[in-house]
C-alpha cells in the first residue's frame, strides 16, 4: 500500500511540476510557430476544397437535367466549406497577429546575447513554417487561376473578395517588424 501511495505521489508531483524547467522566453516563439503552422493548414484546406468545388462545378456542367439539382446542392455545399475555411484563415491570422504583438509588447527579460541565442535556436523552425506558408500560397494561386475559368463570375468574385479579406490580415503581419 505504501508503494502504491508513494508511486501515486511521485506521478502526481511529476505531472504538476512538468514544464517548470522550461524556458519561459521560448513560449512566445513557439506560439508564433504554432500559429504559422495552423495558417498553413488553413490554406491547404482552402486549396483542397477549392479544387473539390472546381471538380463539382465541372460535374454540374456535364450532368443532365435529372441530376442537376443534386449536383448543384453538392457544389453549393462545397462553396460554403471554402468560405468557412477562409473564415478560419482570417481568425488564425488575427490570432497570429495577437501572438506577435504579445511577444513584442511583453517580452521576457532577456539580454542581447540571450535574444541572439533564442533567434538562432528557433530560426530554422520559423523559416520552415514561413516557407511552407509561401509554398501553399503559391499552390493556392494556381488553383485560383483554374477556378476563374470554371466558376461563374459572381461566385468567383465573391470567393476572391472573401479571400482578400482573410489575406489582408497577413498583409498587416507583413508590415510588422
């Protein structure tokens, strides 16, 4: 019984105090990297759903009158998923902006040497996330080009406008130092 209580108290102590030895200066950097990675995932989702919508639109144009209603419903559903993904991207960009501002506004006390050390330690992760974001953005640009030829002008214009709003949040980020 003593062993069980001792083991339980050891596990509880390890659980409660895990992370106490971590460097609190790294948390803002990790939050930014996490937000960047989530933004990459949002752009991937937009790209995939936009491609699916494009395929559904081609199917809608090819289908006969009998299946036109169902095909139109599927297409509209996919367009709503694309719009939802764009809303998610806008929210994620806002969160990323908040994390960056929080990191700048309330930085943990660090010396210039410590800042250089942290920058060197996390530079590769940040650069990798930015590279992935750029790659996915380029892939999405290609999908937008092909979608323009397939979608009706109003549908394309509405989607493009909504994406520009979401992308505007990233333009604010780009202006930050």
